[in-house]
């Protein structure tokens, strides 16, 4: 059974940094891309960043240059390094991938990030 577990969220002041982690298990097929999404309170879930197994990354304009997505294939981890955080980054952050087996996105439970003074 596929399982995704996010961690690393918390409270941070503006300008601070956090590193989110996503531990994956139960995946016995190749995953061509991994994604991070976020959902502010009362808003829809939005795409933030993606990592391609073939090489390359892509970012939402508002996080470009501040966030870095990476993948550790040995330990089955996906990371989101977040620097120079601003209050607008406050949200629950989720990692996800598209499963060709279930033909849906698989999601973790999310981790809360709060940026405030």
C-alpha cells in the first residue's frame, strides 16, 4: 500500500527557512515526477513545485528562487527547501505523485507551515 508522510512544517518568522520532507513507501513502480502542493486555510490546493525523474524542476512563479525541490531515490524521500519565507507561504503543504496503477494522485496528510511575526 502506498504511503506518503510529510514532516518538517512549523512556525517561522518572515525571512526564515524550513525544510519539508516527504517519506514514501509501498511504491514498486517508477514515478516520473514528484510534486509539492499547498493549501492555505479557506483556499484551494495549489501546485508549488515539481521534480522530474528525467531531470529538471519547475516552480510556481511566487516561489521561484526561494524554494528548491529535490529527490533522494536511495531513501525514497522528496524534499522542499524553503528560504526567505513570507506570510503568503502559510499553508498546509502536501507531496504527491500520479500513480499509473490507481490513475489518481496519491497524497500524504500534509504538514502545516505558518509564517508570521
